[in-house]
C-alpha cells in the first residue's frame, strides 16, 4: 500500500490545494483533495484488467471551487433536505437558508466542499488512509454548536473504499453526513447508465411531496417502479407514470434499509455488463438516497473534456432519512453535546462472476 501527495492548485487567497492518491497492492487507486475533502478518482479493473475511473468529477482544483453537482463531496452538517429550511432542538428554532425552493438542501449555500480542510495520510491495519478535518463554528450554516469534523477515506487490500465520519460538538446539533460521488461503472466517460443494474435492500421508501420533503409515510416498494429488491436495469421502470418518479424526474429517493440498526451491512449493489465491474455499498445508516442525476446540467465538462449530461451516472448517498430532524417518526439525526457521531460507509469493487 502506498500514497502520493502532490500540489494541485491554490485557493483564491493563495493557500495550497493538494491531491492525495492512494494505491493498493492490486494497482487499484483512489484520489482525494483537501479542497472540500472531495473524492476525485476511483480506478478499478474491468473484466480484462484494464483500469477504469468510475467516479465523475473534474481535472483541476479550480473547477472544484464551484462544483454545483457536488461531485465527490462529503455533505454536512446535514445531507439531503430539511423542510421549510428550519428545525427545532430543545424548543429553540434554527433557520437555514432556503436554497431549494422553500427548503434547505445539503446545508447550503456555504458548503463544506468549498473549504480547505486540514489533511493527513497514513498507513494502518486496514490499508492506506487520508483524513480530512474541519472546524465548524457555532452558527455555521445556521446550525448550533462548535463542531470538530473528520472524514477519513481508506483504500483497503480487497479493493474497498471505506469512508468513516466523525463529529463531536459542544451543543446539541444535527449530524447527518453523506458522500455525493456520482458513479458510472462503464467509466466516467460513459454516456448513459440506464442499462446498468441496481439492487437495493429496502422494502419501502420515504414518500415525499413535490418538493421532495418526506410526508412521514413509508411506502412499500412491492409492485411499484421503486422495487429494487431484485436487481434490475436502472432504466427498466424509470419513465413510468408513478408519483414518486414524476416528482423526482426519475429516481431521487430515500430507501428505508432492511438491515439491523447500527450494523454495517450490504445495502445496495450495481453492475455493468460492459465492463464487468460490480460495486457493493455497505453502511450502518438507516437510509440510502438513490439518485440518477436527473438534474445534472447537460453539457457540463468533466474529466478529460468529457461532456456529462442527465442520467449519465448515479449516487448512492447513505444517510438518515431526509427531513428526519423534523420527523419524530424517523430515526433522529440529533447529536447530543459531547457525544460522538461515528458512522461508516464502504464502496467495494469487484468483477461480476
């Protein structure tokens, strides 16, 4: 196992941006930058042994300063949406910016992905890791408390990329992190993912209104286009006249995962017949947002000048359910003062057998 650190650019104020590349004994590599703690590349072998980058993104630090799709970004303090851009903790109301209609999306607009994080790489028992740390002061983005946040990426010997999140705060607050990487198992230069197959271990999804805010209902997937309990092509049912698909303009929904609470287990998988690459997702969180890039702007220039467009990729965003801070029937994302938020998500890569 090994890693490389290289100067990759500069922030507008001159601070240095670095790119870390981790490589395991199989030649699998992954790269990350201290600008936003963003996941930049993931090079894994196809069925012929040719390395394929399966993560969408950009070639330069300058492009990541903008990054409207959140390519590879860790999202916090709260991933996904908060209805009405407000919530209450201990009887006190906190207001966020309404950046998605009347709601707040991904804790924007002052996103962590646009900030320079402290960084450190090391070898450990699991493999090679790079850790990114950020201090988020009281009132940052509208959230209470001074928070110390760490996101650690570890490339393991079995071709897995483990993401470990840690946060501690001096006040009761929200802690609900995810990673917003976009995947295409045909390669980041592939044009469409509708033939790739997906499986999700969720018998229900969180029904939403037109603004993608959960109603509080868990809707069974059986007999609907939302059923991925048996692996199927993404495009098989995506254009059905079904309320959730109409509201989301495709898949952009949270599945309630079947696994035991707090236990790291397999929750989703995807496969490409073109490359023979398989990706498995493991998490200890209760939900996963499957998003088929329905709102990705057509004509966006990515790595190597590749033009990205709608539905050319997908996200598996592990999380607490959307708007769970306002839904007492959902598992709470509230972190008590002085307690530790710790969660792990793993993306494991292999070839279809």
